[in-house]
């Protein structure tokens, strides 16, 4: 096996090891960056919902208070407003979702499904828990879930949710006497749940990883070609000349020309030493012959 072949094998092994390590680290970094991007999207959904809830509670509900005596208007309920606004955005973001899920909601449409109920139970069991971030597998791919607890911190809210007898009759007429009652102060009755698909960032991460690995491979090919050219002209070719000259001398051909010396590097120094050895050997042979 020639010197260049050995050199290329060593370089290829080193490149493959380095490429594998770089690809692994880049993949980890890209996935984490994608997760943070998705989490920011979920946080923006949550912030938008909080803003709608606050606006409804401070601006809308006081305007509808008198009308509520004759007919219950869900427009005055922060939860209803936040979810209604989000439903209007589904045409633009069909794969995103926002829901205020509850174990015992006033509106049956807000009842928590199994995995949402599990998150709510976590909030109920840990009063200090402020949010839950997790992932779920769905038929359309993996999604990130950001959930925050809905706790009853205002005693005024209990006027509508302690019992059907104490609740406004207009609300009972609309939703019935069996939903949304029995709530307690400081209890987590539900959770705000925002979900964001991860397939987009995963695909983006895959594309970036392919481009990154491809770029590294292209750089390696350029470097290995340049190194092979340099190795051929600086090392292999001069050494091949010295090898051929040494072979001629070993066969008794003392008239073979000296190796041409170019440059001032180690190979040139070796060639000079070889030529001196050749001259010394030739002189010694002449002395023996005489």
C-alpha cells in the first residue's frame, strides 16, 4: 500500500469520526433551538389569550353587566372570549390550538380530555406548579404542549360557580344546573393549554443538518484533494526519484544522474544527503577498483 493510500485512509477515518461527532452535536443544537422556537410560539399564544382575558374582564364585562340581568351573555366571560378569538385565527394557524380545559366546566365544550385532565391533576396536586411543558404524539406529528393552571383566586368568581342556586338564573338557563359548580377558592379547576406543531421546525432542522453535513463533506473533499496534490509533488515524487536512483545504484549503475534538489525543506535536505552518499560510494568504488 502506497504512502498516499495510507494517508487517505487515515484522513478518511478521521473525517468520518469528526463528521459523526459534528453531526450529532449539530443535530442536538438544532433540535433544542427548534424546541425553543416552538416554546416561544406557544408562549405568544398564551400571552395573547391572557391579554384577551384581561380586556374582557376590565372592559367588556362592565358594559354588559346590566344586560346580563335579562340574558346571560358569554361575551362577558374571559375564558369564552379568549377561546373565541383563537378560533377565528384557526384559518391562519390550523395546526395550532388553544383551549381552557376544565374538569367540571360551565360550558361542556371546555371539558378536559384524558391527557388534559392529567395536566390539571398535576396542578391540583402541586399548588406551586406554575406551568407544564411537554410533548405529545398526534396523527399529524409531534406537538409541544404549554399549560398553565386556572385557579380561582377571586372570591367574586364563586358567585357563579358555588352552586346552581346561588348562580345567576340566566346562566343556569343557558348551561343547565349540572355544569361548572362546586368550585373552591385557590383550587385549580382547569388549565390553559396551548399546542404548537413541531413538524415544521423538525423539517427545518433536518434541512439544516443536511446542508451542514454536506458543507463539511465538500470542505473535506477540497482539503483532501489539495493535500494529495501537495503530498504528491512535495513528498511522493521526490522520494520516488531517490528510490529509483537508489535502485540503479544497487544494480551497479554508478552513472545514474544525481537526484535534483529543489527547495530548502526536509525532502530537499534528504536529497542532498542522498547525493553526497552516492558520490562517496562512487569514490569508494573507484578507490577499490584502483
